[in-house]
């Protein structure tokens, strides 16, 4: 038994040995043939032109009007990836009556060996090398196809290509290609052209491989940038029976910025392409997505991508690129959920993190029905050290447009130190609805422009809470000019309406000069006070509110600034020779968009205890632009500071009310009212006197034009024994030229007087009334004459029923003379 088994085993071994020897011989024969063929191909390609008719017959498809001609057919060795490849050189494809429909210079084919032995040409693989492909979209939306410089086919449609995608169900005219398992295009140069937009886009190097199966197909795309290290691989698998489409992408240091062009034609989801075009931070990682090939409903998916060092371009030319150090994005898909597990980005000091999900509990998610009714979105994020100067590059343009427009226009600098946000919303038939948005923000070194042309608030440190209705910002510090903002609040409200508003409340302190320097800018444009003369500090509270309008006007702003200060000083020029100097005072200020009101008590032009009310209107509709009201007690010696020497006529104190008004820069008036009860007055020419304690009053109004004195009006003076009324006119040198007293009352005097200054130091005076004590006037003029040794000339006219002269002899002497314009020493020589 054992002997029989050994015999069978030996016989089996002999047969195996014989089989191995035969197989070895065949392999050696094939290797020898291969070496001989390889040696032959090393000299040059083998000519196969005798097979051209069979190849042309295999490529002929009369059902669709296609036929091909091949100039040359050869067997060549190109590289180890393309051994013993049959090459078709200069293949010309004719469609219908167009003999140059397609021209391809190099086409590689693999033939079925079994069919070839029987004399048939059956294609297994087809390779196109470095073709130039042109796809042009016409104005109607149809595409035309062309290769190299051949004319375009205006009737090309992707429907003509669809039957090639799988082996199953191909139409009869394609049965010649029923065993064509692979079609590849290597290093294609693809140009997309849009006739309507006039744009052309040349894609980077692209290789395509289409594997055809009876159950479906698989297409792989390889996109290469200028460096082979930067690569994008796209793998698309299609299964007919299972209604299954799977998309897998692999990124290898791939940058969309290098792939996409701003000059590209517009495609569907172009806003997404525009966003990706800004990213010049290379991607590395993998993502895949499985979905229904008919409904595009999502079955599953996942992705894990990392951002390498690069930058993100801004869509605004005014903003520099954002450097990216690193980043990561991890997500997953399920039929009812898109889960963004992590999105993080690091740029210098800035760090961004957020996560969230899009849920569709009632219906599966679809690739083209994201953010649709029945779906909910929830996002939670955190940001650190974000530069606010890039706010408009990151804030979506359609989210809270008025607030976005105002904030991006007026917040130019600063750092968002830390921010947290939670966002929730849902989709409706009318669009996407925001359910909740809230969070906190903290920032530093912020610069805020609150009104156009006015100095901004700089160095702001603030903490804020926000909702979808608005922002509540608490400001702890900031500066405007040399003013310090130490407590403030900004409210941006009604963001969920079409009437968004901003309100600002701030406590400010600092030099008075800085406060006035701020409001000298437009739109307030107040620059009436000499800033160099201001001293002292002031505490202010600012209230301001306005609607968030793109074309905001100053009339739309509600402004109120209140404050107070001590030991302040300022100087306000009134006329060429007159100015108000306020020192050592306490002051309150109230500023609105219509006027500025300052009230204080201090030293005015060295007069202590002066109460000052300063009102400046900013609108032209008011009766005056500027009013300065002064209430004080003065000594008549103080008038010397204003250019009036009253020493010979008035002594002592007087309660004074002075009101200066101007409607324009050129014209103004100064109204003075003096209560002379506490002073003593005298008028030597008529020996008039008012003792201290007797009631009296002096009032007049000075008028200025171009800051020069032109007249004194409404002059009145009253006391127990005398009174007068009148006005004074001045010349261009601020010297009087006419004095008119409409009423002059005193003992033995009741008249009107007009005194004119004439050329060459001459004067004319006339009296008209009831009586005049001329003797006293005469004596006073003689004394003045002797004091000044004057050589002036004087003419006097009298129209009086009663003239008092003590010396009759002298009066007669006067009447006997007939002389006019004599020296003052001999004046009053003619009466007429």
C-alpha cells in the first residue's frame, strides 16, 4: 500500500516538473521575444501603416456622421509607463461635412490581442497626449468644442459624451467601443471661453482617466500647478445600478489661488469660487462625499484638511493680504447632518476657531438644497487678536448691511482681543431666518470715527455684548486729541429692523483747548477762540445719536455735550482793538448740533467777579451767530483798557451789563448798560455833577463792521440834574466824525447839539433848542485851548431863544464882530 502511494507521488512530481519546464521555456521565449522587440524599438518605432485601414474602420461611426483618417501608425517604446504602445499620428476626425472637426497629433491605443490574432481591431485603451481643448460657451448657454486650432463645432453637446461613461446600455453605434475600458487624456491644455462675457480662462495642467465598467464608471482628475509638488486629485465613482456617486478629493499643497483666475467666466456657485480664489494658503488632506446620482442626496462624507503657510488675499485693494501660519478643517456628513467639528486658523497673533452643524431632521440633505426650509444651523466660535482693519473682508456683505457699512467705514484700526459668538437659524420658504445671535467681544487700541471730518477717538479699550438686535459696548478708555475718555457706552440697536441706530454716551476730561480744537473741524467748524490762550481742564459728558445711514448728514445727528471746569482761561477777539480775556474762572459748557452755550464767573479783561454767558449758534436762521453777555461791577478806570479815558468825567464803581452780538464775521454790536448809582459823574463844560448815591444810568450800543467801529447808537445818560440822548459816527481810523445829541438837558441848558469834525483840524458845532449856558462852554474851551495850545478852527451855529452869557459887555463885543473860522482862542466871535 505504501509502495503504491510512493509510485503515484513520483509520477505526479514528474508531471509537475514537465509542466514547469514547459512554462519556463515559454516565459523564456516571451522574454527573448520581448528583448528582441525592445532592441528593435530602441533603434526606432516599428511601422504599422499596413493596419491603418483596419484602425480607420474601427473608428468609423456613420450613425453620428463621424469618420477618421490616420496619417501614420507605429509601435513605439516611450517609457516604462507606456511600453510597446501603438501610436496613431495626426488623427483627423471628420463630422458630417466638417473635415477638420478634431485633429489630435498623438493618440496611443491598446488593442485586444485575441481579436488582433483573428484580424480584428478591438480597442481596450485610448490615450490622448497633450491635447489643446477649447470649450466655448455661447450667449445662449450652449457649449462648442474644438481641438488645437480647428474650427469649433457649434452643435456639440455633453449628451453626445454621456454614452461613453459606461459599457452597459451603450447605443448600437458604440458597440465598436464596447471593450474600450479606459480613456485617458494626459497633460491637457484646456481653455474655457465665454463669448457673452468676453473672458478666457486657461486651466492649469490637467490629466483625466475614465475607466468604464458595466456597472458604471470611474473618473480620476489630476490637476498640477507649475510645480509637481502642488497637486489636486479628484476621484469620481459612478454606479448605475446602486444610484451611487462618490467623490473623493486629495489635496497636496494645493492652492486655489493659483488654480482660479479672476478673469474666469461666471459659473454656478461663482461666489464660492470667488471666495476660494482669495486663498493662497496651500491645502493638504483628503475629503470624500457619497451621494445619490439622481437626487444628489447626501449619503455620507468626511474630510480632514490642513492649511499650510501662505496668505489670504483681500477682495479690497486697500487691504494687505492676511498671512496664514497654519489651520485645520475637520467635518463629516450624514444623511441628515453636516457636522463641522473644527475650523481653526492661525495668522500671526490672530487665532480663529469655530464649530457647528447644519441639521435637516425632516428630509435628507442634498448637495444643492443646503440652507433650505426645515433645516437648522448652529455655530459656536471664538476669535483672538483679530485686526479690525480687516472687518469688511470677513463680514458677509448681506449680513446687517447698514451696521456693516457704518462700522467698516468708521472702524479702521484696532485689535479684537477676544470674541465669542453663538449663532442659530433656520430655513424658510422666504429665505434664511436668524433665530439667535449673541456673544461677547473685547478690544483694544481701537480707532473710531464718529463723525466725518472730526478727529477720531483713538486708543479705545472696550468690552461688548451683542445679539442679533444690536451691540452694547462699554468703553473704558480712549483719547480724542488730548482729551481722555474714561467711561463710555456705545449702543447699536434695531439691527433686526430697517431703522438701525447708534447712540454714544461718554465721560471725557482734559484741556479746554483740546475740547475747542475738536469742534473747530467740520461739520461744527467752530474756530472763534484763540486756542493758544486757553488754559485749564474741563470734565465733559457727551451724548450723541444718529441713524446708520450710508449718506449720513449732520442734520440727522442729535448731539449734546455738557461739561464744567475750574481755573480756565480763554481769549475771544471781538474787533480789531477789542477782545474778551477770561481768566481764573469756573465755566460750564453745553454744546448741541445747533449752538454752544458757555457760562462762567471769573476775571474778564482783569475785571474780577464777572459773570459771563457765551452763546454761539451754528445755524444761519438765528437772529445772531454770537452773543457774549457780561454782568459785573466795574470801576470807571477799567474803561481805559478799552481805549476810553473817563478820569475827568466819572469816578467810582458801576454795575455793568455788556452784551456783544454778531450775525456775521464782518458785523457786530456791543450794547453797554451802566448803573452809575455807586459812582460820581461830572461834566466840567457845564459844571454838571452827580454825587455818589444818586441814581444814574448810562447806555449805548457800539456797531462794528469788518471789526472796525463805525458808530455809537442809542446813547443815553440820565442823572438827577442832567440827561442826554444821541449817537456818534466814526471814520475809517476809529476817530469820531460826527456827534449828535438829540437831547441835552441840564441847568440853563435844554438843546440839541451836532458836532462835525472837518478837514484840516476844523470843527463845526451847532445848537438848536430852548436855551444854552454858552459862557460855561466858552470858558471850558478856553481852558482846553491853553492846555493844548490848539490851532484848530471852529465854526458855531446857534438857533436858540435864550443864551446865557454872564458879561453883557463881552456879549455886545461878540455881536459887533463879523468873523468866522477864527482860532479857538477867539472863538464865538460870530453868532448866526
